[in-house]
């Protein structure tokens, strides 16, 4: 398969059919560090297997790192290779950092000269790239969040996300242990995501005969509980769609979320 250009890669992550069967994730070198200051390296990729670099890098254009005090932090030494992207994070505050790749925008596809054309970009650039009278035009608003959490020293509360899908925890996402139950809340635009389907997969599925995923559904308060079967890194994923668009041309909105969580042994 030919390698996608960066603009097409962003589209592939957000348009159904282009990224079918591939997962997106970011992977920190550690999720819990002791002391008052430290460093981590984070990888970002699209892969056929959880946390295995075998397909494409993720664009770092939408990188958002939030410190425990709510400050924006820049990723250091960023790079994009053939199979993965990466960056370093200097943890200078005690508490929990939220590290996310956020891609919000508009996707469109239409026919031109008998061929299908596709575009993804910001709402402000839509009119510049998509003909208003395009044949067989389909437009959707997109909100995609891929994230993880890293704690330096003592864990701290995590600020809520008001746009798109988000994950919060009754127990802390960096305080998870094998055999113990954890409770999470899925929100959409800050409100509970009722009856949302959640998929959880342990790392290493490349070396298993079966995916062995955990399928759950949130209650009407957006809550779900999981008892971790063993230690390791887990991919947590959910999707949703609705009609809450802020772009007049869009017929609907599609939301996607994926988080990397680390579960420690007892």
C-alpha cells in the first residue's frame, strides 16, 4: 500500500472507508513517574495491531498537552517518520498531564468529471476547496480525540473537555491495578454519553489467536465499569454520531475517541 501524504492521512483518520480496520493511538513511554520533574517520549501511529507500528504515522498538527495547572505545554523534539510520529514531554509540574491529538473539522466528498474527490479541513476553509454546486456532495462535521494521561508524582484532577467525546474517571486513570474495578464516565460536549458502546483491548493482540476485547455499554449517566483482567496497556475506544452540527453544509456530526491507559500489577 502506498504511503499517504499528510493531508490524505488526516482525511483517512476521519472518513469512513479510508481507515477501515486500522486503529489510531498515542503511546507514552511511561504513565507514572516519581519525583518532582521528569521526561517521557510519546509515539503516535495508525496500526493494524494495538501499539504496533505497522501502517502510518499520525499527524502531530492537533497536539494538545495540558499540565496539572491547566497550562498549555509544547511537545519537544517532534518528528514524523515512515511508521510513527513522536515527541518528548518535559514534566515540570507535580500532577497529571492530559496529552491529546485533537482533529476537528469538516469532511466532504463529491463527484467531479466522473471521479470521486475528497477533502478534509477546517470549517473556515470549506468554501475555498469544495464547490457549492458539486455533484453528489456529502458533507460531515468531524470531531476526533486520541489521548493518554501521565502523572508526575502525586495524581491530580483532570479538567473536563467541553467539545467532542471525553473520558473522565471516578478512579484516577493513572491509578489502575490488575484485578481491581475502575469506573469511568464518557461525555459528549460535556454531557453524559448515554448507552454508548465502549471497546477495550489489551496490548499484544498481534501475538494472540483472538482479539480478546471487552465490550461494554455506558448507563444513562454515561458511566461504565471494568475489572482489569491483567496488567498492561489498554486501548479504550468509542464512537458516536448526531445532528449537532455547527457547520451549515454538514448533514451530521461523527465523533471518535481513543485512549491509552496503563494498568499496573498488584
